[in-house]
C-alpha cells in the first residue's frame, strides 16, 4: 500500500474561500490562551496575519465550508501550535483543537466579525 500523503505535496488551493478579506476577533473561552482575544485577518492571497505581529509572519491557511455559514479553518501559529477550528457564523461560536508536537488541547471561543 502506497503512502498517498508522501506522493502528493500539500499546497494551498488557488481558489477563493469564504474567509478571504475577513477580519475576526476571537475571544477564547477555553484553550492555551483562555481569557485572551486575538484579531485574525484573512488576506486575499490566502494568508492570514495576527494583529500585533509583523507582516513578515503572515502564513498560509486552509479553509473548507462544512455547512452554510460554518467554515473549517486550519492555521499555524508563530507560537508553534496549529489551530484547527470550526467557525460557526450562525451563532458566532468556534471550537476545535490546538495541536503541537507534544500534544493537543481543545479550544472554544466567541467570534466577532470586524468586517
């Protein structure tokens, strides 16, 4: 049996997604930065940036529509985590997991759409 992941490079699809051009403020209720808020800007070129971080830290993200107004987003963070979360714009909630080499932690929060 061949390893399909090894045979196919992981690349960002060059198609528009529902997050491009949006800026969100996430207020974390559970997870590694519980009690904090973050602003995340999803750029038109398929990268994202965190407010307060230099533009040089912009990184690519992945986004898939799960249902109407529900997006699955995965993004690496400068802190070494990969954050994979469902963004539910119907009730303004998010939940998912923050993973890194030494483990994972559930995340849950509230979404504020800034644009």
